[in-house]
C-alpha cells in the first residue's frame, strides 16, 4: 500500500498532545454530514463559533481534538489563532468571476460589516444565511477575510435547473 492509498485519517497531522481551545476542522470531501462528525466527537452546538461548507470552528477539549484527528471524515484539525483569515471556499461549479458570498458572525449586521470594509453588497442575507453577496477584487477579498466579524467567504457559482 502506498501513502496515497492510506486511510484519510493517516493524513491528519498530529501535533503532539491535543490542546484545548479554538480549533478549525476541515472535513474530507467524502465525509458524512457535519452533524454526524459533531455527534461522533461529542461536540455541542454551543461550542461552534464558525461554520462553512467544508468545515467548522469550535471551542474543543483536548479529548475532542484527539477524537476528531482519528475520524476518517476529518481531513485536518488545527488550532485557530487570533488574526487568522476567515476560511475561503472555492466552488466546484461554474464560478462567477469576482463574485462572492460572505457570511458574518451571529449578531453582526451584514450592511455594517460591508460599509466598514468600504464594499457595496449586491445582496444582503438575513434569514437562511447572515451575510451578503458582493463583487470585489483580490485586495478587497484579502481585507474582508481578515475582518473579525466575517466567518467565511465562498465563491459565487451559477446554478442551472434541469427541465
């Protein structure tokens, strides 16, 4: 068996003893639903402070970090740090160049976040997602990802319905 044939969990780096605190968890593309991973690691909804299509951020115990590092559906677990940019998700679909969906933290006002960053949203979302749609250039994207109230950014994509 080559290293490419090894189980996914073998690719998860183990950085010494698990440390409790804020962590970012990336799920494998073929992983079970996030809810399944949360249940397997004993993570409650009150521990989650950030989520995106490919993972989540949570306040974890050392034991939970250890469990996550050994789950086959988890691609990577690493300690979060102050000033880390918000996760960025690339679309697997037909990308709309320069167009993004931005999620903001619970309690944040999407219009206020956009105004503070001096960007003009094309849409404001306040129900299924708290955030906004925006067209911007790379410099603006980098600045936006470093705003503490931005929880994740993903590329916008075209979606087609079959007849």
